[in-house]
């Protein structure tokens, strides 16, 4: 935290002195749609039209988010080609996969494969990156490794989120959703000047609650509910036309009963199965009926806070940006491990994370050459606590009732220091061709103190390990852009991604705690076209990616209890094609769609049990989306009818490609009808998501070979939901 306040004080002093020149006009605005309806993106740390950016990118503006009813990261994934969000049913472990590149594990000590950024601040993935999409100006999904400009393990890509900024105009909005399962979402924002031309402010608040999707038939209660509130406040200080300081603070809290599993399969040799049958308890007969069993309520809590200071100025034709941020979160979970009527065991994965980061960038132009360079620093402390709590039934098995409530577990305290220097230059070789070359050198160092308490030797015994290691890599990028015409552009890209090694900081046998880094090369060709007087846009990309020393998460066979470990498995590849089409057929009719087809496989490597690796998990063979909107005028305003069909091809939920975790192809149908005022001051929508009530698996938790619990547990995707949504702008 001291790093943050030191950096903030420094840039606040510079801001008070008043930068002498003008920042680009575009830097005073959030990314979004210009007056000519071009979508403006900042993926390459500069403002440019989406159709001019030589990168595979999906951009969802605030208007598009509202039009399609997108309010979560899971919703974003369902409309973005190649992007998959795990929907594990909790705040911590849901993995994000992009082009088949998926993170290694769910703890904060393991680096993600897809980086989440909010207002250019790295927020990681997992518990600290559960973001509500109210008060958002734009979401950009950058596909492929972004090692030069972003770094921080963006080996698969980046989800770049830009919030609405305060301005000199007084604005307010208020909205709500009321739906089935007693869904109630209330949100509002207020923005405007405090000192005209000098200081403006904004505040936004969201309260989102819902009853559970499943019914615990043993406890006779609904489970898997949602109970979250979040808020964001900002101050924008503009002492000169060319200098600004944006101070932001956000906070979120959750307290809910998630971590709900259906039992897909019982191991008849396991003690739990035998005890349940011997005592006449019913087993879970239908794993897809949303009727579950557990002898105690699950609990999940989160407190998350972040502060940042974004300073921009211009000195002698050089743009200077400094972004300092501090983020922390405290997460707790506890749930019934056996999902049964007996008090066998309970488990949880609490974690605490503190992260300071600072990025300094400078950019400018020398004739036809545009240059950008910078420094990056990150200091992160994680405290990952995994535990198993023994229940009374297990204590009886050991013949010692005093064991009830005993804790077996581990604490992994991990310190990460990441430093990077990066540079990129774009040279215009003419009016049609430009070449961009860049590189980033990253050095990551980690040290861990891992303490495992296991007096019963269930996980291999108690242990204390202290270890450290460091890794450094150069991640270059080269890009050629050729403008065939003002409305047709093509590009070629070669880029490298790098994700550092680390240490297994979760529950399990302490043997094999370390794992090495992985790297990836991406080769890509793309085309962007605007046709029929720019009423139709077509963006397409073909890519081929190849890993070395790919990191995988799998079960450690050294222990019979659940023990996921991270290993390096050798080479892998992901190849595919992506296409996005948006067509404004007329003032009333709009059609759109996208498709990503990918082949993501391991080329070598064995699981710890000797079986060869095959398909990369959480990498659907294809993703697609087809949507249409037809609008008719009324005496009040336009009435729009929308339909959307979201497609997912075959995928696997586990690294070992367990047939029980194979998810076949499926589709989800969403419908929406919206009435808006003529000036869009208000709008009311009736909506339905997954209106055919399609049931599909999103997670397989494999305890089948566990001698005690012996089950395969699954989570299900969201059922049919419907309701009414409204929004009022002042």
C-alpha cells in the first residue's frame, strides 16, 4: 500500500504544477463510439478505429452491452468468438480460455492465461476479477498473446474493460432488473462537475441478488444463490488542457451459498457410498434435475477493494502516462465435500491477496515513426489456505470422536515481484503500409513458504517447504498492416507470449511443488472490411499457436485425496479461424454473427498415471453466435425485437479428457423486446435467456478414486431466466 501512496503523491504533485501542453483530445474521453459511429479502441495503447486496428479484437460498447443485456463476464464470453468462461459456480475457480489457452489453476498464486484489465490496471483473474458490467464504457477482448504492451501472463489474450469517466456535464442513470428466482438488480450512477473546468466526480452503485437455481432436498432449501453489491467512485482533476489525474476507488462484497454440485457417479467401493447404502440414505438419482444433497449449507464470502491513480500529461510533444494501483481481496469458502447426508468432510479455499502495480509509459512521433516505451512493476503477496475439516462420521470411522472439527490443510504464502521494460515502434512506409515491431523483457521472481498440517497422513504427511526461483523472457511482436483501400485492410502478425513458472500453493502432497514457465508463439493473418457504404463489416483472422512446456493442472496420483497440481507437459498447439459479421440491412433490420473454429491439442506429454494427453480442456471445437434485431417505430419510440442463438461445440472439462466430462455441442436461445423513448432517455425490456431451458455441464470435480468420498461431481449452466429490465438516463 505504501508504494501506491508514494506514486500517487508524486503524480499529484506533477499534476498540481500543471503540465504545459495538450494531451490528445481523445485521451479526455473514454473509449467508445465517435460521432460518426466508428468504434474506437485502445488495445494498442492509442486511440484508433476498430476497423483500423491490426489485431483480432471484439469490442462491445456501452450501447451494445445495454442493447443485448450483457451484465457479466460470462455474458461477454458467450458473444465473443474463441472466448470461454468456466462458469464453475463460484467466485474463485472459474477459468477463462481464449483460443484454447487456459490458466493453470484457480489460486491467486498461479498465473492466469488471460489477463483482465480495468482502466489499464491488471486485476488478475479469479476472486479479485469478478466484475459487474454496469457503468462500463467498453469491453475489448484481444485475442492472441499480448506480451509486448500488456505482459503479466497475457499469453492467451486480454479482456480490457474501460469504465465511464466523470465529465463536465451533470449526468445520472438508474436501472433495474426483476426476474424469476426472485432476481433483483438495482444500479445507479451520478456524474458531474464539482469545480467547473477543474474537478469532476462520479459514483456508481450496484446491488444484485437472486435466489438459488438448485434445491437441497436434504436441508429443504434453495441453494446456489447470488448476493453481491459493488460500487465505484472517481475524481477527475484537469488543472490544464493537457494534464489530467483520474483517481478511482472500487469495492465489492459477496455473501452467498454457491459451490453447489450434482453427483454424476458414485464409486461403489468408496466408504461414503457404502455408508449411505448401509444406513438407507438415498443417492442422487438424477444428476441433471437441479435437486442436490448436502448436510450443511455452503458459504462463500468476498471483500474486494481497489484504488488507482491514472496520470496523463504532454511535455514537448511527448505523451506521458503513469498508472499506479493497489488492489486487495479477502475470500472465504466452506462446503460439504461429499454432498451427502452424512457429516464426512468439509473443504474450503480461503485466500488473501495484496497487489501493487505501477506502469510508466511515454510515447511520441518522429516523422513517420510512432514510438512507445515503458516500465512496469508489480509486487504481489498471496496467502492461499486450503483445508479439509473432518466431520463426525469420519471421526467415527477413525474411532475417535474428538477428531470432529479437526483441520487438515495447507497455507501457501507466495511473494511475486515482476519487473518489465517494453518498447514498440510503428513506421509508416507509405500511405498504405506500416510496420510495427516491439518487444518486452519480463523478469519474475517468486518465493514461497508452504506449510502443510496433516497429522493423519491423508495427504502424505505434514511438511514445511521454503523455496524461490526466478524467470526472465523476451517477448517480441512484429506486425505488418496493408490498407488495400479506405475500407479494406489486411495484416500479418507474429508474437510471443510467456507465463512464468511458480509453485503449487494449494492443498496436497508437498512433493513436486515447483513447475517451470511456458511460452507460446502465435502466427496470425487477418482481414477487416467495410462493405456497402460501411453498412456491413466483416473481420476475419486465421491463426496458429504453438506452446513449449505447456502448464497443465491434473490430479497427483501420490495422494488418494483430491490434490490438483500444476506440471509442465511439453508441446501443444491451437489452430483456428475466426470471423465476425455485423450488417445494418436497413434502419430497421440489423443482423450479426460470429464463428470461431479451433483445434487445440497436446502434441506430447503424459499424465502422472502414464496416459497420453490429447485435447486441451475448456477449448470448444467451435463457438458461434447468430443475432438479429428488427425495430419498428411507435408513437412513443422505437420497439425492437431481438433474437440470439449462442453455439458451443464439443469440449472437455478435465485435462485427462474423462468421458464423463465431455460436453457435447449445444445452443442457447435468448430473446429480448425493448421499447425506448425517442431520445433514449428511458428504455424497458422484456427478456429471456436460455429460453429452451437447455441443461449442460460446466465443471467436473473428480473424487471418484478417493477412497473416502468416491464421487464425480458436476455443476450445471444457468437454467432458463426471464424478467423485465429498465433504465432511465437524466
